[in-house]
DNA sequence: ATCTATGGTCAGTTGCTGAC
DNA sequence: GTCAGCAACTGACCATAGAT
C-alpha cells in the first residue's frame, strides 16, 4: 500500500521563477503555446522545443517531465481565463459588493499569448489584411468573450451555428449593438472599470505586438527562402529541358545509325552476290578457253556473257 | 469528385487527492 | 485551508478510407 502510495507520489510544486520562465518562453514560441506547428515535421519540432523548455525550467526549480509541463501550461491557461472571467464579472456587478484583484503581470502575459493562439488564431497563419483588425480589436474581443447577463445578450437575427473552433464561436457580437438602449451599461462606475480593463489589456496587446513583429521577421525570412527555392527550381527546369533535347538527339542519332547499318548490310549482300556471279563467269570462261585450246577471241567472250544473260552494260556498270 | 463514417490527437473542463 | 497535480471526460479538429 505504501509502495503504491510512493508510486503515485506527486512531484514537488513548481516555483514562480519556473512559471515566469515558462511564460517568457511561450511568448516567444507562439507555435508551441498554441500546440500547433504549421510546418512539416511539426510534432518532432514541438517535442524538441518542449524538451529544451523543460531543461531550461529545471534550472529554476523541481524537475518535471515534458508531459507534466504540458499539463502545467494547460492548467495555467485555463486558470488565467477563469481569472479574467472573474475580473469581468466583478466589473459588471452592481452594488460594489464583489471585488476581483486585477490581473498580475504573469497573467497578462499568458492572456496575450493565448489571445494570439486561440482567440484569434495563430499569428503564423494570419491572412493578408488581418493585422490591423487584430491589433485594433483585440482588447474588445477579449473584453466581450465571456457570458453576459441575459439582458445584455445580443441575438443575431436568423442566427445559425458557425463552423470552426469553439473559441471563435464564443466571440460575442460587437459592443455597438443595434436596437439596444444606450443606458444599459451607462453608469459612470461601470465605464471606469471597463476603462481600467481596457488599459490592462492594452499591455497584453503590446506583448502580442512584439510577438507578431518577431513572427513577421520570420515570415520575411521564409519568403526569402521560398524565393531562392523558386529560382533553384527554374534552374532545374532549364537543365531538365536541355537533358530532354539531348535525349531526343540521341534517339534520332540511333535511328540514323540503324538505317545506315541496314543500308550497309544490303550493300554487302549485293556485293557478295556480284562476286559470286563474277566467279562463276570467270570459271566458265576459263573452262571454255581450255576446251578451245587456248584460242581466245573477243567474240567468244561476248558470246559467253550473252549466254549467261549478262549484258555489256552490266559489266561496265559493275 | 464529393460526401460520410471513423479513429487519432489534443485542448479545455471538472472533480478529487494530496503537498504545502 | 489553499491550490497544484492528476485522471477522466467532452468536444473540436484533422486525416484517411470507403461509398456514392
């Protein structure tokens, strides 16, 4: 029993220094914070970053496994969202009976990170033209992303469920709501509290801006690499075209060589046949001369050739 | 080519346990 | 008593295979 208890013994608590280090690391590694790498081999790259992060965190407190640090990060994000919900709830409450302490610097940083990663998407996957909207609307987006009392809820006419992540769908309609009386939220104290919330979130947005600037720099490097790759591909296409032409020329050469070989073979055959005929004629001529006792005349030679159906033209041309 | 079902993975949430 | 640690559960997303 005690052994079983020893197996399930919890590891020592993490320190504030470790949390600060964890949040700092996540603020500069948005892909890791969101858990989604958009590049090839994304899982292995993420594992390597988690390993590197766990080694960094070991230097500031108790040692934990990568899985444990993943859980810590997940729980941290969840708690920060809950804290922000508390702050918003307190700011909306009437009667000044509820109080929620303002967000700490660490919580603001976490909010900036998860705001970029889950509320509005991963910066590395941003679309053209999205940047301005993100920077300007981020505070409002977070401000209104928690349940409002029923009298404040704005119902979209013919509202339909939208596809996409729940975090996106939870984004409530704009503050300027049509057909709603202006004085629903018009008390001065509520305005002051809201203003304070916006100021707090402004600092979080500034953190996000820093992250996004780094991301933009990375994107520029990526674009340069892609451009180099494209020029290299053009060079390869030129080489491939040259190789195609060389192959076609070689094939044509092979065809011509085959035709030449065929003609040579035909010529050899004709030459062999002519040699054979000439040999036969000479043999017969010599036998005739032997029979005529050495008497050789031009008329007898022509007669011999004529008998064998060979004309004088043939002898002249061959 | 498009649609649908299925399985895997991961984030978020909740509730309980135990360290501090 | 507080809160980190942990397990279980749920839902969203994605890739893939099979059907149409």
